[in-house]
C-alpha cells in the first residue's frame, strides 16, 4: 500500500514552467480578509444600498408628476 501512495504523489507533482522558473517571487498573494474585513464590507454594502434607495426615492419625488389635491367646493346658498 505504501508504494501506491508514493506513486500517486510522484505523478501529481507540479511541473516547472516552460521557461524553467520554479518559484514566482513577484506573483501577487491571494486576497485574505478576516472577520473584521467582512464586517466592514457588509456594513459598507448596506450603507451604499440605503443611500441608493433614498436617492431613488428622492428622484422619484422630484421628477414625479405634479399632484394637485382638488378640494370639494361647497355650494353656499344665499
């Protein structure tokens, strides 16, 4: 069984790049965000959503049709 494990590990080894480079020293690291970063991101997304919703409602009110409330006229007999 141990020979089978070694054979599978040897077959899955990464091959060097075509230019012979084994390590990419200047490659950017993957983005890592912790719990604080996730909280800030969620809070910022919520704030942007609230501001967008209030902005849309303000534009709808400002650009909406002019509504005039017609008061019923009372007839006064003299």
